[in-house]
């Protein structure tokens, strides 16, 4: 039996930051829930509640949801409409394909003054004579019944013939309740018979294959020897092909049968030893593995001398669930515990590799530089290097060379500054010492018509 738990509700409150006290909408459909509980205490602010396609037999524990506007209980095992008087704001109630046979139970919805839409199609009561007339007359606030608008003239006719419609509905209800009582007794007897029945689809006792001596020779000749696999297949075939009435009991029985099959498969999978996962063979050969079944592309970027892997990781999956391992000959990505591994076309440098993920597509891109590759030099124009350029290039070589070098001094090379020749000897004696240091360049560089005026101070 599946119960409504706080963790179940919280997982469906992601849009509300997993807070359930202020939750206004929650969807608990297709969870095999067999009872409504805790919702009225945990989620007082609920406006929309989806509980369709479960195994709920009763409407209960919803009276505290004063703000509830829409309740969907389609495809359940509900037989009576009840316990909704406290849902003061209820506007839409969906009970499609249930087992509501007490049509008179719709009278409990009279206190829901805001109820405008009701769906009862697929229920036994929808087959009663006078069904629509009775519901329209009993609930004057309704505007839509089973998706069909209720006109004013239809409402007047229904109210005029309400007594006659009520009498017919009550008679059909009594007959339906008697039939339901018989169906419950038959289901109970069948359930008890299944418990007492020995292994075998028809209750017969088959010969023990492992110990044939336990039976007499006559019994062995008369009784049929079958393997357990054949018995299981025949039981399965008979279960699904035997006609039965569509009742809450048969629906529960089918659900339990499927649940037993699922548990048997899980148990068999647990008992069956799994083949060990082979990522690298004993010989050292790396295998290509794609357990998460993701699309990918592996390209070689010749311009940047690297290998690029584009892995189409699920867009909305959290990055913390991805683990990347780059080796010189292969790359391995673990996505939610499933391994993706691929052999690289060239040896790469793991320490220089980068992993980036797109914020729009969610793809994971691994950029892995090659360990060995051709270095392409840019073309330069050769020019005659001057003395200063040669000296600068030698200085750069000295700077880039980490090994210390010894400097040799050649006394024959005049590299020192000659302080005696700073001031020209032909400088005029009438100039001051300051003016002597700032003399103009030699006359050979003067333009034609230049007049040297000693009264003009020198330009700094």
C-alpha cells in the first residue's frame, strides 16, 4: 500500500522551492495511492489538487482545504461522493471513470455554492434513467455537467420533474447496491480460493520433477509433468484472458498482480549476478562505452592542435552529477553513475585539458591539447638588423636564458664615455659655462640663410 509522505509532496514542490506549507498546486497522479491523508494538514493553501489514476476508494481528509478550487479524482475506486462540505471554494470536481453508484450522494455538494463544473461520466450512476435531470435539479449552482452546458430551460424542466426522477434514481440505486453486494461476496470467495489453491493454474497437483519416486508409477502416468516456467506462463495467460466484471476489487487485483510481477523481476535481477563492467581489458586495451546513451561528437582542431569532445548531456541535469576524467589515451565521463568512455585519436595532455558546460544546451565540451604536435611559426620579414637591434636581441637572449653567464671586459674596446670631449674646444670664450654646455649643432647642419644671434637664449 502506497502512502502519501512528506517527501513525496516535497519532491513535487520544486516550483515552490520545496516548501509545502505555502504550496498552491500539487500533482500526485499515477502513484498507486490507496488513501487520501495528510494533505489537509500540510498544504492549507492548496488551490489545485491532482489525484487521478490512483487506487483511492474514499474521499476523505480534505475538509481543511478552504481554498481548494479544483479537485481531480478521475480513474480511482470511489463509490460515494462525500466529505467535501469543508471545501468552501471548490469550483470544479472531476470524478470521471470511478464507481459512483449512489447518485443520491451528489446531494452532499449542495453546500459547495461555488461549484460550477462536475464530471461523472464513466460511472455506473451515469447509466441511470433520469441521471442528468436529477443532478441538474439537485445542484442549482452547476453550469457544466460532463462538459455540457446546463441551459435555463433544462434547469426549469429538471426542477419540475424532480420527484419523478428521484423515485427512479432510488429504485436503480437499490438494484445497483444489491448487485455490488454480490460482487463483493464473489470477490471474497475468489480471494480465499486463491489462497487455498495449490501451485498450478487450475489447482491440480503436478509431479515433482526433482523427486519422481515420491509418486507411484500409476500417478506418474496419469498426472501431467510440467515445468515451472510453463505453469507460470499458463497462469499468466489465464489471469488476463478470464472474463471478469469491472469492479474496484478486480482493479485492485490487477494492480496487485502487476506489483507481484514487478517484485519478482526485481528479485530475479538482484539474484542474477551481473556481468562485470569492462572498461579496460586485461591486455590493457581501452573500451568504448556509452552507458547513458548520449549523443556525442569527437573532432580534431588542427588549428589549435587539440582534440574536442562534445557530449550531449541532459540539459536540466545538475553539474554536480557529472564527473570527468581525462587520460592521455582516453576520456571518461560519469553521468549519474553511468559511464561514458571513448578512445582518443591522439595522445593528449590531461593537465592542460579543460571541461566546459553550455548554459543553454547543457552540452559538455572537453578541450584536450595534443601531447605532441607540429608547431607552426608565423612568417616574418627579414630586415637588416642595426647595432642597437642586435644588442637588444642579445639582451633578450640573455634575459630568457636562466643559466648565468660571465661577462668579459675587453680593455681595448672604448665603451666608456669620453668626458673630455663633451664640450667642443672651439666653443667661444665669451659664453657662460651654462651656455657652453648647450651649444647648437655644428654649422654643417644649418639651413641656408640661418643667422646665429648670440643674444637669443638657447632652446632647451
